[in-house]
């Protein structure tokens, strides 16, 4: 019965993907024709800009098309969360002023959200479970994002490249329909590194503690590899939810009637049955990293507490490092 159920779910997902991709193809074809006409009308004597030095190859992020590694580097990055704390902040221009703007899952930058969250997207990190939502928002997230890099993460059995990885197969189909999209997946070896980093920083084994790393964990760790400076927007400090006087904000800024952010964090942090994210634990790690790396938090604005000192008065630094 379980085999039939899984097969039925796979067929349903494949049909949904094909239907969505058919519409994507039609929109993309029209967009391509318009781009071609515009290109022919441009002056051929336009001066070519100076080429930037080649970006370093980042191992573990694999192109769907040719399996090549991601080549990318940013001097400054705006890492935009999906938190309701971003609402009415007016930080959009500040966010867009960074060299690269990083977003998560299907968080939108249109529909009136631009003044608070910015409009540019350089990199979007997406969980396998958010794939259908991304397809539903294809007009904004896919067809208008030819210059955006997409990194998908998920369990290794979903990302298998032997014909049995459901998400991998669907991503291949999507990239065949939209060949200009820059789509990457995280290799299973790299996924193991993320797990080991979580264990090293927290002392907790992700599997034995029934934890799933959040998209925020992947995004922050990827940003450490890509960016010299990281400005994080919408992330609260680790102890924020302990304050009984804290304001209530939605978990997602684009779902104002959705669950309360702190209620979500606390329920996941305390959960012991089933798999849960450890949002608060992850934020403790991020605060620790901010003492070592060039990471800064805005909307709300905060800085990590100073490091303790030993008996000789020397500051005790964490052992954090990039993956």
C-alpha cells in the first residue's frame, strides 16, 4: 500500500510539474522573442564593459545542466529572511544596494513588498518541499529571474542522478524548458558537511535529535562561502522569544495571517517527536559566527553579546569556520 501511495504521489507531482512547465514555456517563449527583437535594435558599436575576474569554483553546488560547480563571489551580500519583522521597515533600497541579494524559498519581492524587502535577487536557496510553491509563483520567481542563481537542497534520495531522484528529475525537466535558468543542487557529500557542521557547532547529531536543518541554515552557510560581508535582514537574536513583551509578528511577511514567528520557533525547538527545525539553536550559532565573520543583523538591529574572557583577561573565541 505504501508503494502504491508513493507511486501515486510521484505521478501526481510529475503531472503537476509538466502542467506548470507548459505554462512556463509559453511565457518564456514570448519573453525570448521580445528579447531577440530588442537585441537586434541595439547599437552594435556599444562599448563592451571591462570583464570582471573569474569567480572561484565552489565545490558541492552542482549545475543541473552540465554538473559543473557553482562559480560565484560577492563582496557584500544582503541575506533577506522571510520574517514578518521586515514589514514596514523601509529597508528595500538598502537591501538592493549590496553586490548580491540572497532570498529563500518562494519569498516574493514584488506585490508591493519591494520597499521593505528590496526588488533584486541574485541567489535564491530553495528547499525541496518548496518546489511546488516556487512553480506556482513562476511568473515572478522563474520567468523574470534569468540572472538569478537557484540552489535547491533536499534529501539525497530526492536528488539522485541515476533516474530515481524525483526532485532532480523535475529540476532537469524545468531547466530543459527554461535553459537560461541557473539551477544547482547541493551534492550529498556537501549535505553531509552541513550535518557535520551543525554537530560541531551545537554538539547535537541532527539525525538522533530528530532535527531537519532549516533553509536559513543552508542559506547562511552558503553565504559564508560566497560573501565577504553579510548583512542579514529580519533575523531576531537567539533570546528574542523569551521576552514576554515581544511584539507578535507573522512567520512569513507575505502571509500576514499566518502563524506567529515565535510560536513557530518555540514549538520546533521543543519538539521531540517527528522531525523539527531547531530555529533557536541555529540562531545561537549564527550569533557566534557573527563574532568571527563579517556578519551584521538589521530589522531588528542587534549585535551578538560580547565573548566571555578567561582568567587572564583574554577573550575566548569560538572555533567556527566555513564549510
